């Protein structure tokens, strides 16, 4: 009788302060947030106490902080985002047959839980909370050291955040924590940059700007970390919510009233975000304005007062200019390749990451007619290769290459050069090691397709 395999799932997630609740009988005071909420308090205290003991035990033997603990059934991830604050996430390891060929007997499949993926997920959870709430210590200081305000804010944020967290879909793309850029010809890029500069010049109340088209970055005046967090917040939350409410995905929104073109920022739709990598870290007013497929984010320091009449002036100034940029971008785009052009590369999927600017490009999850989705085995192997390349980079190696063959006969390639990483999965069962090792020579048509159609405008050398 076959046994179904369970999925990766979240067992618990909690935040605690190491310097609170140190006296006997007051241990519960250190717990800032705990998921699931229904967990009895004594169980929460046992979990936190166990993790504190593990952290202190590791400190006796290493100067590096504790990062993970794996048991037969679970894997715990530890992250210290700020002094004395700890975040812990416990993952249930899937249970099922070790091999699809084995029908009897099951075990916990620890190879399906990749630590680099969930370390990145845990770190991103904190960074997103900091974008919305600000640093934990700042909230604690504003409450004169009383945890009640911090607990309330964390409960409100993380309860919603974790409800939308899809752990089983996390993979190497989450490890990258990158952004997608829209490659434009130089004149069009300068036109887009000029628009951002004109806005900041005409409306000096704004300190920073971020321009997107089709949810890809065209121009950013922010530091990379702030830009990545704001980009992720926009494309995964704000813009989809706006499109759902207006029921418009691709059509023009020029006919909407001005207030509807402001996704956030106008009266009744105020939103603030915390920027940590700017000259003056702190909360900034976020104004998000959208015309057609272009989205402009404007940020002003919260010490600046934004008057209602500013939005009318902004709409008058931006509406036609952004619409013209949209038209120029559409004109500059070449027609999409026909199905016949895609056939040569249908057996290939790739992922590209540039650590210097966080540029990410991927076809790993593209849906293709007549083609199965990317195999879980190859996606897990990509994470292993990524970790190996990262270890080599820390040792001073600037370029390297790995080739693996999966049990399913799929080939996986990972390459690194000067901070750029390029991964390819090849579904060619008859290909041998010589074919794959000479990948760029044996499959020139497919390589040219990837470089010309997918990565044009992005420089990389492998």
C-alpha cells in the first residue's frame, strides 16, 4: 500500500527578547509573538526556553550565532535581527517514501528541506516587518521599554504575513531575494530617469523615487536593500490588491478619477514605510501613482506635511508624461516569439542572479504548453549548487562551474563568475557528460535564444 508524502509545513514561528523574563515565574514576559496562537502558554515557554538553551550552548563553542538545528522530524531556523531579539521558525520535515519505487516503508525526507531557502525566508520576514513597523528596538523604546505595544504590532503584522506564506513553493528564487529589472535602450532609460528627476525637482518634498513598468524596475533612487524590500512589497501586495479592486490588469486607467490613480498616499489611503539604508533612516510617507502599466513610488520624510492639493498637482504633472513613457516602451518592444521559436529551448529552464545589483531573471516556473513544470528534484539540486558556489565565493574563488545529473535523467548546471550566477536545467535524456560539459557549443541555438530573448540588456560572463 503506497503512502502519500506530506508537504513542507510551518510548525511554529516565534519572536522573543533574551533580556526579558529572566526571573523565575516571569518567563512568559520574553515572548513577543508566537504562532500558532492556540499553542498553550506552557508549551510556548518550553519552546522558547529550549531555543534559549540551544543558543547559549552554541555560544560556548563558537563566536558565530546559532543558525539551525535539525532533528528527525523538524528543522529549526534561528535569526538574530537585532541585539537581544531572536526569531525562530520550525519547519515540519515531509514524511513519505524515500523513493517512488519503494511502496512499503516511509521516513522523514530531510533532503527536501533546504536550509538556505528557509534562512532566506526567515530573514525576509524580519526585513518586511521592519519596512512596515520599523525596528523592534525603536518600537520598544517608544513604549518606554514596555513590550505591550511591540507585541500588539507584531501580532497584527505576522498573523497576516504567515497566513500568506507558502513554504512549499519556496526555492532558489527566495534565496536570491532579488528584483526584476526592465531592460531598456539608453534613450528610453534616460527618459524614464529624467521623469523621476523632474518630479523630485518640481516637488522637493519628495526625497526618493522608484519607477516600475509591468512590475519590473525601470529606475530606482534607493539603496539596493531598501529598493528590494519596497519592490517586493509593491509587486506581491499593493499592486495586486489595487488591480483586484479596480478589476483592471492591462487596460488604461486614465479614465479613472485622479484619486483612483493614487494606489496609496492620498487622503484616506496614507501609508508609511521604514527606510534603513538612506541618509536619514526612519519612516517615509509612501505615495504610489499608477498609469497604465507604469507605477511611480514617491517617498517623503514623515516630518514633511503633505497637503491635499499636492495630489491634484501631481496628477496633472504625471498623467501625460507617464502615459507617453508607457507608449514609448510598448513601441520599443519587439513582438513576442512564436511557438516555433520556443521549440528549440523548450527543454531548457534557467535562473540568473547578479549579486551586485540583485538582478534576477528566471524561467524555472514558466508555464509551457506540452511541457511539465520544473521538477522538484532539480529545484532542490539548484539550491545545493547555489550553496556550494556561495561557499567557494567566501573562500575567494571568483568563478566556478558544477554539473549534475538527476535520477530523472535531467541535467543541472550551475555557474558563477564575478558575482553573477547562472543556472540551467536541461531535459535531454540522451545527452551525456561530454554534451553537457560543452553545453554552449553543443546547443548554440538554445543558448543564443536564452541570451538574446531572455537576457538581452543584462551583462553576464560565464
